[in-house]
C-alpha cells in the first residue's frame, strides 16, 4: 500500500525550531518529487516547499524562504522539513504529498494524514 | 507569482443537483490545473489533473474543463459523499492553491 506518514509536530514557542518527518512506503520514493503543504486552522491549503528526486532542486513559498529547509534521505525513504524562527502564522497542519509528473503535468496524488504544528507562547 | 481565485466561496446544493465551481488564474497557465476534494479533518484527495483528466478511482460524475486562465469543475449529480471543500491548484509555476469552495447541504 502506498503510504505517507508524517511525524514531528507539536507545540513550540515563537522563534523556536521544529523538524518534521515524512516516512514513505509502498513506492519507489527516490523516483518522485515530494512536497510539503500546510493548512492553518479554518483556512485553505498552502503549498510550502518541494524537492526533486535527488535533492538537487528545492523550491519554497515566499513566506518561509530563509526559515524552512526541505530535505530528503532516499536511503531511508524519508522527507524532512526543518522549520526555524517559527511564527504564530506557521501554526497549521502540515501534509507531506507525492508530486506525480505526467507529460510535464505535476499534481499531488498521494497525501499523508498530516501533523499539527502549534506556535504559541 | 500566480494567484488563483475561486467562485463561489461557498454554495448550498441538494443531492442530485448539477454543481459548477469556477477557478481563475492571474495569468495563463495552459492546462496546468488540478482539482482536489477535502473533507473535514481529512487530507485532500486528487480529483482532476491537467485540467480535464480524471484521476483513477474518481467517479465519472466529476469533470473538469478549461485552459488558459479560466477553469471549471462540474459535479453532474451531487451525491451525499460529495459535500466537501474543493480546491483548484496551478502547477504551471511551482504550486498555488485557490482559496477553496465549500459545498454544503441545502
């Protein structure tokens, strides 16, 4: 079964750091771009970052550039999101998603259940 | 950056109704447009990719159309399990989601 399982969420103070993990199984992890998407309480979806199969390309939404770092370990079938200088507005459920490419069309076909990050003093 | 808008932001409909949701991009995105369904407390689910291609396993009552800047998601006959929030997403330049359209019971 194709599966993504996020972990690492929790309560952190403003200015603090947190590292999210996403464990992939049931597919060849190293063959896919991967993304992080977040959803603030009661709000819509926001793409946060994605990373190429070999980690050589990474892209971020402007609001997290310089604070968040996406990475992956293909040997461990794992995706990570290092979050530094956290702000209250980073409070959200963070989803890991697989980016599928078909004839240059990209879409997110597999999603984890999410992990909750709360930034509060 | 490419901005996405959706209309309406919410709608009330009855089982069996035909429902249409519109998504507009701030610039031409060709057919690089996807649609997702999300139910409360759940992860999003891919419905349509490349503007009009139905994801495997998604009922045929869902359809997508459009290209350039204007796109439409249509549910031909609304079913009880379709009450949810729907998001469009552009993949022309990284990713951007629309603000969502909530479909609830009339």
